C-alpha cells in the first residue's frame, strides 16, 4: 500500500471494501461493543495476541480505517485517533512522561497549545520549556536529564513560519529524545515530518484533514523508528507496564509499541476516543486532501502577493513570499507549498484590525483554520488572549496583526473582500 502515490493513498489506504457487506464506502460502525467468537477469542484479544475489536473506547472499524489511512499518508508504522487535536497532544506525551519530566517546545505554536503546555500539564506534574527553535544552541541548552520530548509545529501558528525540521530532528537525535511534530497546518500533502526525522506526528484532524469545519478530532502517527529501550528513559514502553499486566510493549510489539500502548492504555484509561461518525467525516475529507491543498496554496500565494504590494499593509508573514526569511525552507521542508495560514500587519493598528474584521463579508470571523472557507481572526484578542504580551509577540500574534486561513474560493473574490474591508479599516 505505502508504495502507491499520495493521490491514490488518500482515496484507498485503510479502506478495502467492507468485508461483511462489500460496501464500497467505509460504513459507520455505530456500535459500542463487538461479540467475541468464544471465550478463547476474548482472552486472545485482551492479551493483544490477536488484533480485533472489543469496545469502541479502544477500537472501532471506522476509526481504524482512518488510523490506517493517516498512517499511510504520513509514512508511519501506526496511528491512534482521538477526540481532538488537544487530546492528541496529551495522548502523544502520556507514554513518555512521568511527574517531574518536561517537554521542550517551540515558542511558535497554536495559542491553545501554549496554554495547555504552560498551565494544564502542570496538574500531571509535567512542565514545558519554550524556546525559539530557530536558535538550535538554545534548543540544545534547554534539554536536561528530565526532558522526554521535543515539540514543534511544521508550519507554525499563527504566522505560517516553517520549522527547520531536519535541524531540529538532529538536536533531538543527539539527545536521544523523540521529536513530536504537530503537522496540522501543513498536512502530509505539504510536509511529511517522518522523512525529516520526526518520531511522532500529530494532527488536529478538525482542520485540513476533514477540511470543511464539521467535526473535531485528532490523530497521533508513530514512525515506528524510535528505540524506546535504548536510554531507559521511557519505562512505560520499555519496562513491564503495571497498567497492562506487566507487558513490555517495546519488546513484545517492536515498531507498533507506541501505537498499541496508545490504544491499550491511553484510550482505555484516558478515554479521549474519536467517535465513528467523526472518523467518517474525516475519511471523506481526506479523499480530496491534495486537491484542496493545491488550491489553498495557490490562493494563499495570490492573496499574500497582493497584500504585500498594498500600502495599507505592513509585514506579511507568508513563507511562500520570496521576502520571507523562511522562504528557503519551503523547498526543503514542505516542497508542495507553504500552506495557507499567515498573518499581516495593518498600518491602522489594533483599532484598524478590529474594523477590518467587522467589515469583511466573505471571510468568516471564527477561531478555526483549515476550512474550505476563508477565515480571519485577531489572534491577540482571541486565540492568544490568555498569553502575556511577550508570549504573543514571540508567537507572532502581535496586537496589530490579523491571521487569515485562505480558503478554496476564487482568489479574486477573496482579494475583492479584503480590498473593500481595508478601505473601511484604513479610512
Ligand atoms: C486546532 C489546533 C490544535 C488543537 O486541535 P483541536 O482539534 O481544536 O483540539 C492543535 N494544534 C494546531 C496547530 C491547531 O491548529
């Protein structure tokens, strides 16, 4: 399967005709539990000696189809789907962390992630150190004996900055730590982090993978390449796991250790499960992923170029513009394009941003990205509101910038809407 091209895999991977009925589209298996063949079958399933379905908090055929498809598109060994992108972040860290351990993360992240990593994970006894990932020495210096993961976004919120994944993976590798890459804004069509050295790739499937703003979901893809036993730092995977009758996941399951732990312990005990309806919408969305991403990127290039030439506008952060300091990384890290998410600065300042947002008609003013529709938000007063002004500036959510997620409409209509709203905002 993985030898096929992307456009073929996005339609076929993980979804052979339904074995029970021959249904060509993957059915929504709307069931909580699955009948065991007999007592031995039930025992084999619970022992992970046989792969099958027990209870939909753990696994479900519709959700499994999605897991297999995303794993194929990312080039991973396995994947675990869950209820949201934020759930995916907790689920990714859960097997790696213990009280007292930390994660080193980029300052340029989705605002909700900065919040989750700054405050909420402290309740588990975990902590996060934020560093500018363009400064590799600072990144290396932030790693200590308690660090268990390195975390960044491939195309980072809100400015659409491109992370130098091969360089960051090099630092993680030297420290013997897994690199977790949030690939939400890029999608595997634009960027395949595992090819650049990532250990785990996570997604908010809420965004481009579903692609139409219908359901929330998340997924964690494991490369299957990290040696969880080498350093002794990941006992949940390398040592007898007390939460699963002493099973040594890495020894027993090899490259599928992380995936099985995520299902057998993570979903079982944290319960952040994706529902089969949600998986169905996301499977439908992925069928057109490359087609949509091509249009998102083509529109973003047109709109960013137009904005950059307009004298009502200051800085435009789109990495697909030759003026961007990240332009050279596009070909290396995301060869199919720099995405469709970026910010621009208004010379009319904070008040101008508010006026612009209230004057846009085609753009929807929402806290979301990766919809088929063009979206706009003023990050500093919304998604990045709970952050300090210093954190906002470090993330690129300055008070006088707005963030856009360019949709798949006709680019001329997107530009016309911006033009009329800018006239009002700058008057
Ligand atoms: C939206 C988003 C998340 C959180 O995902 P939810 O599905 O909303 O929980 C995490 N990371 C990035 C980059 C996002 O855009």
